C-alpha cells in the first residue's frame, strides 16, 4: 500500500521544498507549516530521489545544451551573413547561408525533428554536430569584420 507523504500532497509543496533545500532548520519549519519534523525529514528523501541524476536526465540536459549552442551559432551566422551582405561580400554571405543550413540540420537532428540515422547511429550525429560547430566557429572567426569595412575574405577560394 502506498503511503502518502503529507508534504508531497501540499499545495505549498514548492515553498516547503525551497526551504528544505536552503537548509532551513526543521523545527521552526514544522512549527510554521504544521507539518511534523518526521514528515519533513521523509520528504527530503523524496527531493533527493527527484533530483538524483539519471542517464535519461543527463542525456536530455546534454541535448538541451547542444541545442542552445547550435541555436547561438545559427544566430551568429545570420548576423555575420547580414554583415557580409552589407559589405557586398557575396561569397561570404553564401558561405554563411550554407553554415546556417548545416546548423539547422544539426539542430533538427538534436531536437528529433529529422528522423534520420540518429535512431541507430547516434555517434554519427555527434560527429556531425561537432563538425558543424567547428565549421560555424571557423566561419565566425574568419568573418568577424568591422561594420563598413568591406573586404574580400582572404580565405575564400577564388576559382569557380
Ligand atoms: Zn514527499
């Protein structure tokens, strides 16, 4: 039979949990909330269990971090692309579009919107993400031009 926790059931549970996490002494908390110290002590374990790292949680956290990184890079690439357009550096602008596209692909894979090989080859996706990030970073580093100083990228191939 499941035993119900008087703290878990409370409407002000979050407030109680914040106090517990801050390490507030149980005696005054018990007095204030009308809960028993034993109940508060027991609920501490519930918090610990809820906060315990799980592989799934770590995976999700890792994903969300990667997603945020890729989103940042895409924003940066868009910014640089606009700059390149203003400077009439069309090659750099096109490269920017290409890089943004790669970033979006990676982002889509990370967020699961593209149902590609990700399902049975996560290593491949990981390598793709790293490569795309490296490309975007290289692009950002090479094209950090001052506004108004139009110049051709020294790293762009001229043939084609
Ligand atoms: Zn509880």
